[in-house]
C-alpha cells in the first residue's frame, strides 16, 4: 500500500479536559481506524495482549502516575467507538511487540540556531486520519504535534508552548519489561519545560519499551540525543551534525537486544554518509530526509511494498532560536510547506 497523496495532512485545534481532548482525537481518526487499522495484522497481534499481565501492569502504573493521560485514552476510545482495552493495548504496542509498525529518521544540526528535522514514517493506510493537532489542555502545556488515529500525541514530532522540541524514533527492543508504556512517557514529555526536565522524567519513571528522542529548546545550547529502554537511559549532547533511524547507536546501548531492520540500517548509513560528504559545504537536513539514492531502501519512503510497511507521511523542520521555535511541516517530497507554526503562537498559518 502506498500513500494517497490526495489525502493532504489536516489541521486540528482542540481544547478542554483530558477526556474531551481524547474524544476529539478519536473522532479525527475514527474513519481511518475502522476502515484500515482494525483490519491490520498489527492491530490483531497487539490487541491479542489485552488481557496480558504486561498490559495490566502498564494500566495500573498509568493510573498511578498519569491519570490525566488515562482520561485522554478513555476519551480517545470513546471518540473512536472502539473498546478501551483495545485502544490502551494499541498505545502499548512497542512495549509488547518488537515489530510494531513505526519508523522515522531524524537529522540533528547543532549550532547557533540548532535544527532538528524529522521524517515521520508510518502505516500509509492511516494517512487519511493523521493531522497536525494544536492542543490546549485545561491543565498542562499547550502543544502542536503530528497525531495518528488511535494514538496519544507525543510519540511522533511536537513542540510545546515552552519551546521544547521532541522528535521520536521507534526502537524495536527485545528487552522490554514491566513499566509505563513508552507512549505515555512521551505524552508526559509534552508537559515538560526543558530537555533537562524531560530527561529527569525518563530516568525517574519505570519504563517498559524503548524509543530514541531528539530534544531541543530555546536558550539551551545543546540538542540532546536520548535513547531509552526498559533498563537504561543514554543521553548524548549533539555536538556535530548527526542522524538517527530506528535502532540504538549510542556506544553504551549497542549491546542491547534489538531488531534492526534492513531499512533502518540503510537509512542510518545513508544519513551518516550524506553528513560526512557535506563537509564544509554544510548539511542540508531536508535534502537528507528527501533522499532516495538507495532506491530499494531510501530515506524518503514512498514505496507501496516497503518492507516495514511504512511510508513517509510528513517531514518536520524545527529551527530553534534564542527565544522561540519555528516549525515547518511538509506532507510530500515537494518544497512547498503544508503548515508553519511557532511555539509562542501555537497556531497554524
């Protein structure tokens, strides 16, 4: 299956309490969820764990630590018109199944005006239900984020009203364990004011699955590359142009048991090679993220038979200034942006 490019990425503005926010997100993604998601192998595999001890523990920990996000999930299930237990399990997918269908590539460019750029790669069958959601909760920080049908915000790319930029890459860990779902943790990051606060949160909370994060914020010199698993959190300040695909690459994390797909390996190698070749001419993050040099396993993914069943659904470019963040979002490989927004306004142009 390939992307139907006539399904342009839409904008969604939401405000209210957690249940109201979740319900609005559910309504946005309901058609795509019913027409595609619930018919997929991935949904069948993940929801078969609904009654498992791992999911029961995740639910108990979410209720204890983050009841506000649990309300979002209840609202999400209501808006989707799907059973809560199935929706909750789906939001634990990477914690219970190493091959959950989530991809992504990120380019990190440090400097006086740091750049974080990100390809959001996912199931192309969900394209019609995806959106850029601007969310203003009654409690918590406002943010803009790419959202998928049936999923909480936070596990893709986002910026909040404090200027915290978060981009997320799937890690297919084989060493997950009891803990908070990784998608609950990344939702919690959207209520943080700085990379340091986000990192402290990850280190202090019980974690189940694994993710890679790029974190940046106005007034903070460094971009932080963060890899976390059930057992460990690795934080590396980005001091040279870097890329990251969908496997652990920090030296302390390389020995962790994980699945490295051929696509992830190819995208990592090609991204690193393009950065090395750029030299003094300078790295162009969007050129890297749109690259199709490796026709079999490209960075920009639009093949109907992609081996991971993922296509590039959107590309985000975050320019981190001294006092604000400007984000440009593209929903195709063209140079014309679909949306522009900033953290201080948190509104779509």
